[in-house]
């Protein structure tokens, strides 16, 4: 019996951890030779973040690029351009938490109440562009959104997670 409970708990944990709260997508130039890229240099001109969040992004991005076999260099094969933005999001929810509905099937009469409520928050996104240094053309782009910008504790955890999720798609798997 313990064995079955353990298997059930393991399956539940796996299914919960495989669901990402982020929306991540990527695109790439089909003509790019990704095996030829060995070095990179990060450009942060468009990274409009506070210093704490900027360090989180850059540290995780460097770590991810290095796990992909790329090394930082002054004469790079790839220019890595990182951008961040956020938008205000308004969620509108409505429901009928209580009430009575009448008699007579679908043509009866009744009484009920519904309630509508809104919640406002800021949602952040990170964009990673990889540009071929020789041709100056974009060869890969990864975008991740869904960061809880309003919560410092959430950002501390989510920024490294979303950068890792974005970089899972590099190098692209050609079909």
C-alpha cells in the first residue's frame, strides 16, 4: 500500500512541477548555423530594470549561455541583447456564489445574485535576442512573460526561472 501512495505522490509532484506559470516562445532564422557560435557578449542598453533585477537577469543568462557551451568574449560570435518590459493587467471575474433558482424547468422563475470583481497587477516580460555579430542579423529570439512585477519575493524566484525557461529553446531543434 505504501508503494502505491509513493507512486501517486511522485506522479502528482511531477505533474505540478512540469506546469510552468510563464508563457515562453521562441523563433529563429533557419539559415543560421548555431553550431558555429562559440562566444557571446551581452548588451544591456535596452534592459530598463533596477540594479537588483538586472543582476538577476544577467547572472542567470550568463549561466544558461555557458551551459550551452558558449563563452563570454570581447570579439564575440553572438551579441546578446536583453530587454524587459511590463504591462498593467486587469482580470475581470464574475460568478454566482449564492442564490436560489426557481421552478418550472428552463422556463420557471427564480431569484439569484451574481458578483463581479476585478484585480489589477503588473506582469513583466523578458526578451532575449541573439544577433550574429558578423552579419548583424537576428538569428534567435526568446520571449517569456508572466513575471509578478509587484512582488519582490516573486521576482527573486521568477526571474531566474523565466530566463532558464526561455533558454531551454536554444539552440533550436530543427525539424
